[in-house]
């Protein structure tokens, strides 16, 4: 009887810990969204940094869930998106595709790091691929919302951010690589 109770207690603690980590990283993404530099149609933020770190540290299930919680909070009107914005209007606005793309970024980063190991090169490659998918979702959505062509949209929404996003990838990969050696989430 004690063994059954002990297993149930340990499962409950693990589930509670999972919820805490999901909520914590949704909060981290919210903070990262507020660190922004207004820049044309799409502001420069640290949201992708938060997504990269959440997915790499938490894995694909908890990392993706933390991004979904973040998106749902914003959809519900909680001001979690850039510039303390939220609501359905933001998600269906010109930059909404990037926000939806965060979910797939987390999924890619989390799956690749879980399946291929948390080596530095895996984290970097997974973040590059995840970001490419986010760029694709966001740029296509932007094109339709703003009624612009592909080249013009890429020049506005991707090209100006490449260097900054490369720096976010490098920082995230190194940070996660170091943290993963010290803490186990």
C-alpha cells in the first residue's frame, strides 16, 4: 500500500513541477516580448529567445505547451505580446503569423534536441530550422494581411532581423548548453 501511495505522490509532484515550468517559461516569453525595439511593421523583440530557451530546456512537450499557453493568454486578451498587447486582433494582425510560428519553432527545437541530444551543434541547427519555419509562417501571413509580394515582405520582415536572430540563436544555444550541465529540468 505504501508503494502505491508513493508512486502516486511522485507522479503528482512531477505533474505539478511540469505545470510550474510551463507557466514559468510562458512568463519568460512575456518578459522577452516586452524587451523590444520598434522597427517598421514587425518590432524587434526577444520572444524567439524565450521560445528557444523554453524548448531546449524543457523538451518538446513542455516547451511547446509553454508557447501554446503564452499564445492562448495573448488570444484571451492578456497583454503578453510585444508592447503589452494582447487579444484576437494582435493574433490576426500583420505579425500574428510569427506568433503562431513560435509554436512550431518550439516543436522543432524540442524534438530535435530530445531525439539528437543536447549537443551545441544540435541546438544551433534546431533553432535555425525552427526560426526558418517561424519566418515562413510569419512572412506568408504578413503577405496576405498587408497585400504585399514575397520579396517585399522578406525585405521588411526577415532580412533586417537576420543578424539579431543569429545572435539570439548563438546566445540561446550557449546558455542552454551551459544550464543543461548544471540543472536538470
